[in-house]
C-alpha cells in the first residue's frame, strides 16, 4: 500500500489494526484471487458513513502486477455494490506509479493545501 513496514511484527500489528477497524465497520479488507492463487489484497479505510466514501488501497504481488488495473476496477465495482459514492485517494507526489494508476482510473486531482502539525509530547 505504498508504506514500508520494517519488520514482520510491524506488519502483523498493521494488519491487526486494519482488521479491528473492519470489526468497527470503518474499514474493509479483502484478499484478491486469480483462479485459486492469492495475488494481493484490497482495502478501504477511513470509511465515512455520512457520505459513503472511503480511502482505497490496492496491493498486487510484484509478479502479478499485470492484473493491477483489473483489481482496482473490480474493487471500485464492489464498492459501488456496497453503496459507496466515491473514493478519496491520497498519494505522495513522488509516487509516480500510483499517480499514473489513479489517473488511468479517472480520479480527479483536487488542488488543496494540507497542513500538518506534529506535537513533540515533551520529548
């Protein structure tokens, strides 16, 4: 999903958080299969109940990337079947591959400035 996970434990913890959010109905996680082989997964996080939107994530194994667009399109069709009105994707500007994918999928670029402030917490 575009994030480096440094260890197996960190990966397990990240998936545990995602699955807990699924139980709270603020995320959806599904494995992706081609025939009987798992080739990746899709997830929707940051689900907004009020406007039925969410933030999509797709991961396809490196040796199966030729299926990436069909995986993304099928996840959008499934989201529509579930009643979603849209997706909001946030992509770092240096991730050229992801930017190309969302452009091919027909996402509209919003001109926004996002501000972040991180608190030191006394450290």
